[in-house]
């Protein structure tokens, strides 16, 4: 591979790999010539002696937007991929995000809505009531700290749809800092942020009898540098 990238691997066994994806990296190819996390993971594995003879290609189990950083799970085996797909689909795995939003949020809440994707413009629209081709979404958030005109939030994706966190928070007048698709232009320019401050920082696995190494385990990352400019990690 032409680009040298050192993967930030938080966990690895013979079935799974958990990686801290940097902002700016694609999760999966959008165009034929793209290089994404999928390619970097398989390049990383192919350099290992125990994988040199393997024909299995690792697959990414969860997706993050290009400019969203944080934890991603890769399946290194068919069994691993199938199990991750199962617990993501049944929502027994819990995914938590950090984000910095405009305004002061003073209490924990769960918000609900209906999301419809505009494929042509690669945007989503949030509605209060169901509309044609919409999906019901639930987003939980909890304020961790406030400063001036912003709040550091911990967000749990109860459902997981395209751009859900960014669009849902913008819909309640708390857009993500640095988000130019759903965000507040003046707020972004005030702080000079050109990429959304949204980071997948924790995954919590359910009880998995067949996978004791990750059963009921939690994995998390430190606060990214672009967050610590505003809020220090406790």
C-alpha cells in the first residue's frame, strides 16, 4: 500500500480487531481507487506471520463517517463477522460517542424522531412524526461539562442510522462543532473548526459465552486532541 499508516489497535484476538480510526479516513471505499480502513486493516494483518497464508479478508463491522474518529470493530474470521453483525443488529452492543455542541445542555435526555435520507444530496432530514421512507431513531445524550457557549456531551446511539447524531442534535438547536453539513457556520468559524468534533470513544460488549475474551468488556479511547483544546479529560 502506498500510504504508510500505523493503525492504533486497542484490542486483537484471532476473531476480532478493535481500532481507533483517525478523522479523515474512510471506513469503507466510496470510489474504486479509495483507500479505506478496510485496506489498512488487511494490510496490517497480511504483514503478520500467522496471516500470511490466510485467504480470508477482514471486514469492518460498524461504520463511521469519514470525519468522525474513534472505535471501529473488524472481524478477522467469518465467525467473528457474523457475531458482530448479530449484536449490532439486536442492539445488545452499546456504542458511546463524545461530541462538543453549541449551547448549554444541562440535563440527560433521550430524544426520538424519524430520519429520512436524501440520497441525492447525501443528507438526512429529521421529522417529529413518521413520513414515507423514514426510520424511527432514538438518541441518548448526557452533558459531561460546559464552557462558555458549548457543551461536551456523551451520546449513546440507541439506533444507528446515517448521520443520526449530527442531524438529531442539530434538530434540537445543539449542532456539533465543526459540522458544516448540519452545523452552525458562525459557531464553526468562531472556533476555526473544519471537521466535526464527533468521536466514537467507547464500546461495551454484552455477555458472549462463545467469546469470553470480550464478553461484557468495555473498550475506550482517550479524548482526542481536538477535544482537549476545549475540555480536559477527567
